[in-house]
C-alpha cells in the first residue's frame, strides 16, 4: 500500500530497531497495544504533547503514555522531583517520607478514601481489590462488565483476549474465570437479576467512564444505579479509576459523577509517569491487610509483598503530579482541549464526507468506524444508540492504514485511532491533528 510505503520511507530507524526487537521479544514488542504492522514507532524522547522518533520526526502524541500523562511528557516539575528522588536512592526496603506524602496527595483528592495500599501496576491494584472484596464479604464471584478492561491478571483476562465475548485468554485455569460473571453494561434489569439470583457475588468492578476507556460509554445513571443495587445486596463496588482517576477531575470519577465506591483502583497518572498503582477505600475492608486488625478477628491477613510498592521514585513523581493537579487546572484544560479536538476532527469528517464519527468525553476521544453502521452526521453520533455488540467488529485494516497515515502526517494515535489529551495539548495540536486527519483521508482515497 502507498501509505505503508510512505511510513517505511519516513521511519527507517524504527524499521531497523523493530527487526532487532523481533529477535528478542514475541512480536518484537513488550505491550500488546504497541503492536502495529509493519512495525511500530521507536521513540527517543518526548516533551509536553510531542514525541520524537529515532529518525528525528516529531509527532503530536495522543497515545499519552497509555493514559499516564495528563501533564504531558517530561513535565519539568515532575522531572525535578523524580531526579531528586533517584539521586537519594531508589529502594530502601523501609518506610520513607515520600510514600506518606504520596498517600496524603491521594486522600486530598479522594476525601472518602480512608486507607491506601500501593502496588506496582494497575493490574495488581484490581487484583488486590478483588481479593479484598472476597475476604470482606466471604463470597467468591465477581461481576465484570462486557468490554470493560481491568488489566491482565487471571480473573480479568477476558478483557485482554476479547473485550466482548467473555472468553479467557489461553493459559488461565478455567475455574478462575468461572467465578467471573460477565454482565452487559447499560442493562439494569440483567444486573438486578444476577444480583438477586446469585448470592455468591463479592464485588462488581467497573470502569466508571465506560468500557475500554469509554469506547462503550455508560448510560447516564447506570453507575449510580449500580452503586445502589450493589449496596442493597452486600456486594462491594470497585471503581477501576486506572484511567479516569485524576483525569476527569482532580478527584476522578468519584468527583465527576458523585458516586462513591467501596474500593478504588488507580495507576497511570497516580505515579506521574513512573510505574505504580494503588487500591484504596474503606478502612474496614483494607483492614484485611493489617496485621493487628486481622489478628483481632482471629484470621490470616491477606499477604501483600511487592519489592517496588511505593518506591521513592514513583512516590516522588506521583506526589508532584497529584499536587500540580490539585492546585492547578490541568484536568479542566485537558477536558476543554478534548472537546475542541473532537469537534475539529468531526468537522474534517463531515467536510470529507466519510461515514465515521469522533466521540468521547472529558479528555478522551474515540473514533467510530464500523462496517454496516455508517454515520450520517458525526456531530449527531450517539454511541449509546448502538448495542454493545454493534461496537465490536471494527474494520481492522482500514483502522491500521488510517493510523499509519496519521503517523506519516505527524500524529500518533492509539491502536483504535482514538487517544487522550494532556494539559499541554492546545490549539496548535488540535489544528495539527485536524490537518493530519484531512491529509490522511486523502491518502486513504488515493
Ligand atoms: N484498569 C484499567 C481501566 C486500565 O485501562 C488498565 C490499563 O490500561 C489497567 C487496569 C491495568 O493497568 P496496568 O497496565 O498498570 O497494569
């Protein structure tokens, strides 16, 4: 394809490194979402909304560090705090001031959170959330919503293999996923039926912005209804705020939607661009991790080691980022740019007359293009008007070519051609994205 040829011509350095990587890693990659044919970009450095590949090309970055970078790349204040921490030692195998400051920064933005436990990733945070819920309720199963993603541990892998069919990924013990009850989002009656008929449900876990970072949004009121129904049945609500936390608003979905869960999982923005995650919420639930509280109940505590939990470097980066978010307008700025970007891209789509739409909320955007579901007016597109299954079969090859064309035109999107906006993106980046989309559609038509 001419688009692929143009991409190869622009990125010879990435091609060479990809060839080396294929001899080292399965598929040459270290995260499934970085898989791109013929090969993905190799990046040398990044600042604010821009990243530079190994050939020196610059790209407006909407992949956003998989969502970790609300403040853009290499924020000078976060970088300074991180450097200071690195120079003082990265691993003490002891308590340290920075983990206390970090937890206080979380609690400042989530006042309902009583206790926090840091992990090294979002996957570990949701895994611990489920374990805490089982221990607290004495029940076994968990409700997970179709299309919702919670990491790659055994209980939640069907979010990785397929966001839609509920099958687990190969290699997982069958019994584990048997304990995960897959429920369709936006189907209150189905949820109520499951809760009424199955008395063995410990928790419901949900992405409060909708499945797959909001690709399949939640209907208004669904989250509040879930809160009410779970409470009624003694089922814990775990809001997985790994993406939405500190992004929608400083206090994440809890603040933006006014729904308070029993437990919240965080990662990404939490650690200011470094590795890190956390689970937090009610003290009586997190007491299962407390030596004395568990002993007082005459039971074992939940074990939780983890060499790099709350390491000082992630703690420093995270505290700096959360403090900036608390004291500034980073979320509001990113949200406003997100709105402007969605509008600008939809204007291009309308002008070019392609049957697609860009949609989303806050600082997040998604591209809808679907065989059998042409969009007549992108400004009137409502993803909630389609059943979840209709969101399923995307035209993969067309999306791949559009993504490559956008790279050729200087814009990096996520593998579904959506993305996330940071507080450092502004009018210039919105304009560049719109111009790139216009040029890319022309390339696709050639
Ligand atoms: N939960 C959600 C909602 C996510 O989007 C992700 C990752 O993208 C995770 C959990 C897993 O987090 P991590 O990649 O840090 O393991």
